[in-house]
C-alpha cells in the first residue's frame, strides 16, 4: 500500500468521530482518502472542510473538548500556521492525534522532506513519535491515541513520518482489522467535556500566581507519559507481534565503538550502512529515537553508556545553534565524557545514502563533528 | 482558582481570581475627610468599593488593582495612594 493510504486506513480503524484537515503536499493523499472513506459511509465521522490549517486544528480542539475522538494531518507551512493552536491544545490537555508528514519549512520554498516542521513545535507540549517505515507509521497511530487518551497523560500527539520517502512509497503493511483495533483501542472516555447541562470553560486565564504551576503540571504530564508510551507499546506487541515498548530502539549497538543516533526513515538506510561497515570490521551501531517527546533521556544514557563516540544525525537545525537531537543527546550524556558529534543533513529533501553514513562514521572517528554534512562547497562563495 | 486539568472552570468563577495582587499603589481611605458622597463607589472600575455599616466607603483589597481613579475623583481628597511593599 501507499504510505498515505495505509495511514488513512489505520486512522479509520481508530474510529475518529471528527476529522478536520486542510490538504497540503505531501499530506494530501491521507485527507483525500479519509474524505472518500467518510463519503462512502465506511467511517461514521463528521468531516469538516475548513479554509486553513489554523481552522482545522481549532475545529479539532473544539470537537475534542466536546468529547469526540478527533484527527487531523498536516505538514510544513500548515503546521506553522497551527502554531498558536498547538500550544492551546496541549495546555487544555486535549488528546488530539495528528499525522505530520514531515517536510521542510520555507523560505526557500520546498515540498521535500526534513524534520524542521515538527521539531520546531518541540516546546509545545505535544508528544512526538517518529516512524522508520510505513508499518511503524500506521501502528503508531493506534498507540498515539491510546497514550494520548490515557487519563494519566491527556496530551496531544504527533505521529511523524517522512514526506514522500514514506508517504508516497508503496510497501507491504500488515493492517489490523476492525475487531483487533477495537480490542486495543477502546472508545474515547473524555476526562471532562463541554456540556450545556453542566457548563465548563477550557483554557482559562491564569494570573502570575497560577500560570507557572499550570506549566509545571503540563511538563510533569509529558515526562510521566514515558511509562504509558512503554506500556501501550508493549501491549501492542503482545497483541499483534510488533513490540513498541522502547521509546528508543538499538540496532547492533551492544559492542559498538561509534553509535549513530537518528530518527525517522533515515534509520533504515543507517541499518544497511551499519551491516556493511560491520562486514568491513567497523564496530558501528544505531540508536533510533522513536519518541522525541517525551524524551527518554535515561534510556538513552544507559543505551549509549558503553560507546566511544556518538554521531547524531539531525534533519533539522536550530539556526545559530545545532540540531535538536544533538543538543538533547549531549544533555542526556552530560558528565559522561563521551563525545557527541552533530551532523545536520538531508535538509529540504537531499538524499542520504549508505556511503554518506560511512563518511559520517569516518568523520566521527576523526573527531570532526558539529557540521552540515554534504554541503556543496562549489555553491558557496 | 484551582489548578484544574486543562485550565477548566465552572461558570461564574471570576471572583476566584484575586486581581488585587496586581496592585502597586494602594488607596488609603481617610475617614476624617470623607463626606460619604459615594463618588469613589461610582468610579471604581472593579466595583469593589462598598459602604460599611456606618456608610463609609471601604475597598475590597482582594480585587482593588490600585488604579487610583477613586483618589483622583474624590472631591474631598479623602483617598491617598501609597506605594505598597510586598
């Protein structure tokens, strides 16, 4: 199946009651497919057509507060337009699930993949899960709903997967049937909801005497979501054979000298490159970050405790500083003396191949990091 | 106000926000000068000045933001704004 269509089918199985989204490349196939599914009465949902992404997420926020399971999807500029609403959804603790089909942010205009869009919302309070392939992208939607709606969490969630690289790629995907999906994901039970007979307001004013405590509780909820992500991921594995209990996932990392840290579809390329490097006698392993928020700092610290160096691949850049994952890995390993080297790469859809991973490992072994990898020097004056 | 999850509240709870904490200058009412004209009660934007049992105006400092309108308008200069140390 095409990645977008697999995700649309998985979302259908999650039985959202309200869908509001605005089409934008490369997310369009998801919302087109869902519109068709709703029009064909295969899913009993209100599909709200809106005039912008701001309205899409606002409609979802209202519907969620009214007690509905809701879904949206967007990318890039669309997510940027949702910025304000994103913070409100998280602050009002509404378990909205939204697919982010990762794409670069303009300017310059680019429709191709990197992680700048969702990473730029890392401070918003949403959970962020990154998929390596379309199987993971579909499975993470069930898990995202289950975690988000858990009354110990009650936070919204992005399910991020790479635009075009996954969204427009055909690969086999094992889909749950409706019975399986229902047995894993029970109907949404709102913690509290808008009700004309018992009125309540959401997202109220907080004076300086209260605001900081609200933010503290929001932070605590996101931190404690780690255990719920692990248990919901484990339960998925017990029921359907694909285990997602780890917020990170190690590949040939046990005896590795150089650890590569990456997120999303890049991990597949890295795994193949590692196999070749291992055949050539280099001890290289991968630590894949599946959950960037909540950020499993302790899990990462223990997974990387035995390596000699860490090469972090970031498809994003905090301009004037470094890639987001590099900064957080360095923070997680603070005090350990393990060098953490950052590589910003694949911005705006530039392809990354196995030879690039080999070159990055080579750079890391020489202690050369905190660079943009693969710059075309001839273009730079 | 309580730390309800999702920043929620039932209707009619504006009183729970003790906006008096915003105050920098505090109005002090001098009874000896007060003529009980009621001007301060009328001009107070918070509506937080009401007469006591002897008909003298008394502010509710839980909600008085210290705007100073009462002191500005008082015809007998019976209200003084004093810097409040916290």
